[in-house]
C-alpha cells in the first residue's frame, strides 16, 4: 500500500499544510508527473486543484521536472535541483529521480491553483499543544 505525505502550499497566505494520503488518495497521484495539475478532492480538499511542483523518495533523493520517465538516474550536474555548487565551475555526478511519481516516493510538494469553498485554515485547524510546548521549552535552554 502506498503512503504519501503531500505538502500543500498556499500562495495567498504563504503557509504550507501537510496531508497524509494513503489508499485511493495516494493511488490517484501515482503515475502523474511533476508539473501536472490534479484534483485534490480525493485528499479531503473538496473543490481544490493542486499543481505538483516537486517530490522526493524514501532516501531523500529529489525529483527533477525535466528528467522524463520513472526511476533514478545519475546525472553530471552543474546546478539545480539536487546540487548546489560551492565553487564556480564545479560539476558533480548526482543521483536524481525522474519526474513520474511512483510508489517509491514519500513526499510530494504541491501548490494550490484553484481554491474551494472552505479556506485551508478551516480544513486544517491549527494544532496548539505539544509543538507549542516544545518550542517554549527549547527557547528556555
């Protein structure tokens, strides 16, 4: 069974929301490509459409929009997704995922393109509690 974590970014507010998708919601995304717009109704976001902007697999390897197919490939890179050079002219061979979403992916990054009736803040209530307490405790050290 495929389980995905979908990070949905709201360009209006600048906030991001996490959606855990498994079963039918996850299988609706498998087979799509980075850059495709999909209906987010299966993920509990009725009326919303999202644009897939990126992804990473279970080992943290990012996906590149311009690399067709499925699976991993080793590329000689100068810059871009998956490699940020420290010296001018630096090149390095890096493993990068192709743009097709498969069952090996864990995180999918997406951006809202069409809004539904309810706002994302209404669909995802703010969690106060453990996380807020941890931030307070960390600040006291």
